[in-house]
C-alpha cells in the first residue's frame, strides 16, 4: 500500500467569515488520480484553494509527504510541486498564450514538461502562441491553464472544474488528453460536476456535501445509489 | 420590535456633555487669557478634525488638500471685511457660504479621480488656490495682508471682550460643526454614508446615489472648513498665502489627530485633538520633532490598530458617547 | 523665436517631469499603490546625491552609481517592511501611511540638513549648450530628456521582454494566481518599489543639478509627476512622457506670458484635461 503523498486531516477551512469545510479527512496516494464531486457550494473549490495555499489553515490539517503545509503561502506550496488549475481558468490577460505558459515554468522545476511538450499536447496553442490569452475560446483557454500548471512539473496537479462552460466535444478532447498528462506518475485531484466523467478517469472518489466528506469509495465499484445519497445528503 | 439609538452610556454622556458645555461657555470668567487662547485653538482643531473625519472616515473621500478651504475661508473673510466693509459677524458666515459655493465646481472636477489620485487632486486644488491668492494684489499678493485695527475694534471695544468674543466664536463654531456632522450621520444620509463606507457596491445596488451623497458631504465640509478658516485668521489678524494654505498646519496635524484618535467615529477626532494638545503642551515647542513623532505614531496606529484610540476603547467597553448606532430591541429568540 | 525657445525648454523639462512620474506610474501599474511620499523620496535622493558627491568629491552624475542602488535598497526595505502591510482592499491604509511617511521624510530632512537651499554642482555641464537653427539647447536639459526616454524605453523593455516584467504583469493582473506560479507577492511588490525608487534616484539627482532644492519641495514634485501621469493616461509609460512634455510646455508658455503664471499655467492645463478627458490622453488602464 503506497504512502499517501497528500493527506488532509480534519481540515476546517474558512472562506472569509464563513466556514466552508468541516473536518475533511482524505488522502491521495503517489501517482493516484482522485475525484472530488459534490453540488455547488459543497466546498470543492475551497478545498482546492486550501491545498494550493491560497487559503491559510492549521499547519497539520494538510500534509505533503508527511510535512505539515497547511499554513504555507501559495508560492511555497507551488515550489513543493503542487500545481492548481483554478476554477474559471484565471489566465493572465496581460500575458500572451506563450507568456502564460512560460510563467507557469517560473519555478524552474525539473521534469518532462516544457514549452515544446505542452505544444505537442495541445497543438492549437502553438498556432496562437502570441495572441492575448483571453482572446481564445473557452476550451483553448482551458488548455492554456492546464499547460501553465504542467509547466511547473508538479508531482500533484489539482484540476478545479476544467469542463465548466465548455462544449461536450471540447470536454471529451481534454479528458482524452488526461492520461497523457498524468501518465508519468503524477498524482492528480479532479474536481468535476460531471460525475460519469469524474468516475471514468479516476481511481477513487470523494463526495463533499455541505463541507463534509459524505462518501469515499473506488471509482469502479461505487454505486449510483450511494453517490446520489452522498451528493444530496440523504 | 423597536429601533433605538441611545444607550445608557450615551445618555449619561450627553448629560455630562451639556454640563461641560455650560462650564466652557463661562470660561472667559474663570480662565486666563492664555488658557482661553489655547481652548479656542483646541475647538478649531476639533472642528477641522471632525470635518476631515466626515469626509475621509465616513464618505471615503480622503482629502490631503482641505487647507484649500481653510485658506479660502480666511481670504474670503479678509476680502469681505476689508474690501467690502462687511461686518465681521456677517463676513464669517458669508465666507463659509462662499467656500461651499466654490467647492461645487471643484468637486465636479476632482470627483473624476478615485482613491489616492483623488487625494493628490485635492492637493493640486490647494496649490491652485494658493497660487491665485499669491497673485491677488488686493489681498497683499505674496506677502499677505493684515487686518486693519478698525475692523478688529469693531468686534468689541475692550481687549478682554474681544478675546471673549473670539473664544465664544470658536466654541460656537465647534458646537455647530460637531452638531452638524452628528445630525448628518444620524440622518438617512448618514446611514447611506455608512453603507457606502462598508460596501460601495452593495450600497449602490440598494439604490443609494453615491455620487450625490459624496458631493453633498464634500460641499458641506468645504463650507464649514471655510468658516473655521475665517475664524482662524480673524484671530491671527494677519493672512499670507503660505500660512493660509499651509499643508502642515491644516492637513498633516489634522490627519494625524484623526488617525490616532480614531477614524470613522465621531468621538475619535475629539479624543485625538485633546491628546494632541496634551502632548504638545508637555513637549517643548519642537515643531519638527513633534511632527515626526506624530507621523510615526500615526503609521503605527494605522498598521496595528486602525480604529485608533477610541476604536480600542470602544472595542473593550462597547461605549459610545454620541448616540449614533441603531440597536434593534425586542426580537424574540428563534425557535429550535 | 522666444516662444519657440520656451516650447523647446518646456519639452526638455517634460523629460524631468516624466522621470518624476515614471516611478509613480510603475508602482501604480503593478500594485495599484499611489505613494504620497514619492515627491519627498525624490528630494531624499537629491540629498543623498549631495552627501555622496560632496563626501567622495565626485561629480553628481557619477554619484548616481551609488545613489541608484541605495534608493533601490530603501525601496525594497520600505515595501517589505511597511507598505506591504497596507496592501488590501481598503484605500485608507496605504494613503495614510504614505502620507505619514511624506511628513516624516520631509521633517527628517529638515532636521538633518536645515531649510537652507542646496544644489548639486555639475560644473561646466550646467551652462554648456548647443546651437541649432537659432535655438540654444542646454546640454543638461537635453541629457535629462534623453535619460528620461532611455529610462522609459528600458522600463518598457523590462516589462515586456523579461521574466521580471512578466512577473509584474501577472501579479498586477491576478495576485492570487501569480502566487500559484511560485511568485512571492511580498517579494514582487518590493522589487517593483525598488525599481520605482531607483528611477526616483535618477530623478532626484537631476533635480538637484537643475535647481536648488530644500526639504519642502517634495510635495510639488509629487504633484508634477502626478499631473504628468493623469494627463498622459494611466498605465502607459510613453503616455506619461507625453504628459510630462505637455506639462512642461504649459509651464514654459505660462512663464513666457508672465513669470508668476508659470506654475499656475501647468495646473490649469491639468485641470482642463481632467475636465474634458478624465482618463487622460492615452490611457491603458482604469484608475
């Protein structure tokens, strides 16, 4: 049984004055792809942002390879090898497509990913490399956001609702590329509204309901019933 | 369910305040000439601080150029009294009205700027006023003018009575200023201001006309600041562009007073002024060091305790001397 | 001919104003901070130039080699130590803290150097001039202008062609997401302030060579810089140069009409532009 690289220990996260997560306990093993599902407002994005260091938490609530990282700043977390593809893409409007990718590699971490490989993965980006990043279509922007995260050669990639607002054919395109993304031992956490999609690409799944973990199971064996109940809190 | 404003503390404070006011009115009979002067100065700084606080702490209009209106009021008063022969007690309020009127086109211009750029814009306006004053030969140009003895005497015959009159005028202006600001804050407009200060977007979505509210506050503040300015230079008997539009005297000290006392509260400027003068009287007359010290303290307050001295006191005790906040009484406990 | 000369002088003076403004423009672009102490920091740089050039017996322009890094260091420490704590949504803290700093610097200089006017001696450079088509062009004003253009070109290059510039633009766009890239926000802001004050160092030394200075002139330098930024349009460094030139020319023309109208003419042109084109002439971002 491989050791977890990321573990969450009774994480209580706050978003402003409002508490969004209550005692969330979960883990991600090395090289594993885990799904987080849940209704809107369940706390999925707060969870992602907490792991990435954008929200400060108790130090031991989040551990990376055994080290407490709950209180670290986002740039410190990024340096450890955790990359976030944020909800809504959030590209830098003042930077071109290529500059968005380059700045993703700002940290200079070693690994298989570089500008060339990202262009191989998403050839359309190479065509549009000098365009202003926000002038691209939604699907293409999502590719830039993913590419930007990959450029830091992370050991764990967090993807927050990458299919939001995209046409089904584009979503399929991106999810088809997923094995190529996480193929080489990268661990990943995928937050998804589309449950079927989430289950199809992951090994395990957690369901969040009003800030609490309501279900943990294997993606290939968990039942529809269990999910419905966990999703809606029945 | 009722909405009340006073608490027992504020009721007690009001009663005490009234007594204090009566004592202060009687001051010309129990205080020395030097004390009267000092108290008059305190009243004028309380007025300036209260007004700046209304502008910055409540309306979010941080001005570093209020000296424009202090100087305008001073020059306005001198012009009316010296050049137009208007009696002193009429010239003062007229100068105030003039200040409010000139603030209208100024506001229309500088309201196009936001935040810190607005602040610097107010400074530019003060500079323009200063330069114009320095170019006006009728009022002494660059070197300034002195108030003729005849006008000084018209206030009252004897020196003692003049000192008393000047003192009462200062006290009156302070009561007027603090009273006006209090009434504004208590009114619907005041509620709108607090809403704007807390969350401008939410306020706008509630239908509050932000521009109009800020404009109103700016113009009223300008008028009252001009009134204080007129009185300051009536007492000094002499005016010059550098003194009238001195950023140090009329802005730097005022801002530090309000920040240290407690920005965004009515009590803060008053407490800040008292503290300022208490310190000034105990420290020897070292203007430069005093300014530096105040600056350091103000920065420290802004970083560590942004609500200022009064804010800290209020947080500890929940006290409020001016009945301004509204409490909802009589809501029953929710079921379950 | 006099008018042509006045316009030329004003244009060259605009270079100095652009130098005043460039630092202001830079930090507003990167972190939406307006430093009210900016003008006093220019004066501080002039005094620094005085101390270094007098102390080491070197030409003021040579003193730049020490003044610029010193000012950069002061900027980094200032931002990291104090100003970073004021960054946030509330506009009051940065405004009031930088105002406090302005008063402290001004009075500190007053205590250290008294109110006596000082001047940096640049020797022959101050009076040297070139003749071109009946016009006399002072070498020093020309140098100032060329320096301003070079500095702005340098800043533009930095912004659009270097990793640091990318970091600045990204942080200015989305602070949070920039952190996800591994950029320490506190450090990026401090670097921006360091760069801003480095430019201010150049501006201060040129100011000191050009006119006599004393601790109290900081406020008006800030105003000139600010007016140049607003006239030129926010977020546009070349616009700031244009704004500086317009301001300089307005002052020169005003001064030509009557010496006492010089400053007033500049302010009035500023107010006019504020009235008819509130976003400036070449704006690239919102206030």
